């Protein structure tokens, strides 16, 4: 007899992940951002960086990052400029509009996370984060979309 789908860890994680993703996407709607765009802005809120360093930090293919940055730039949330010390290098930074968007996102995502993980203690949340970090996935092996 076949196992119940929720007995399979992959199915359970996939199902819960889809529902969690839907809730987070709804929260990101306050700023009109897709998850990858919001994550990029959150990374940029830590400080200006080169486009190459940003791609590495976000574990994104540079071409995917270019598409995300094009969207953020056209929305006025981030900007790229040539590094005066090395004209081949682009420096990327968040704009004041991007910082304001991140504040709205942070509040909305915080509320969503309180709903989603409210039954977990801080220690359980830390354990879950640690376990999920150990799940072996390579975005290059999968078409995860550019959301």
C-alpha cells in the first residue's frame, strides 16, 4: 500500500511551502513586489554592493539578477551606477523609495510570519531554520521561476 502523501517529507514540505509562499506573496502585495525582488531589496538595504557580489550573496545566476534589477530600477526602488574606480563594475544600491517599500514589506511579512509560525517557540523556529538550511537544493538544477 502506498504511503499517505503527508507521510512523504518531500510532499509535506512542498505542500506547506506552496501555502507559505502564497501567504508571503500576499504580504508582499503591500509593496507590489515579487519574493525575489523583495529579497533583493532586503539584501541591498544592508548596503551598496557590486552587482557580482549581490548575485553571489543571493545565489542567483547573474542573468536572473539583471532581470530583477531591471524591474527594481524601472520602479525606482534600486539604482545601478558604474564604479568610478572600475568602469566595468556596477554598484547597486537601494533608493529611498526602495527603503520605504522594505519597511512596508517587513511589517507585512512579520505579520504573516507571526500567523504562520505563531505556534512555534523561538527555539523551534531556530531549529526549523537550521533544518531547512540543510535541505540540499541547488537552484541551478531547477526552474524555480524569477518571482
